[in-house]
C-alpha cells in the first residue's frame, strides 16, 4: 500500500473541489475520473489510491456532503 496515493488524492481534492458543490452522482463520477487521470499522469496507479481509500467516488461524495453542510451518516 502507498501513502502517496492518499496524499495525492487529498491534495487533488483541496485544489479542485473548492469550486464545486454537487450531489449529482454523474458529476461526482466525472470528478473521480478526473482525479484518477491526474494520478496516472503523476505516475500513481489507481491501485495505490484505492488500496488506501477504497472508492474515490465515495470519498468525493462524502467531501461534498460535508462541504454542503450535510451531516453525513
């Protein structure tokens, strides 16, 4: 497992999510795809990220819920 996977995702979300608030699953899927493509460009495999966080979609969805003032679960 790789801590660089979670570190990359944290940094990517900090840079890209402040301008986005959505609960649309399609939009969140697009964001997750963008994150994974950016990771690949940095030489970080999808496995390195998913080993650390599981589903990138779920991580971004939770971030959106928390930013929108939702209480999560």
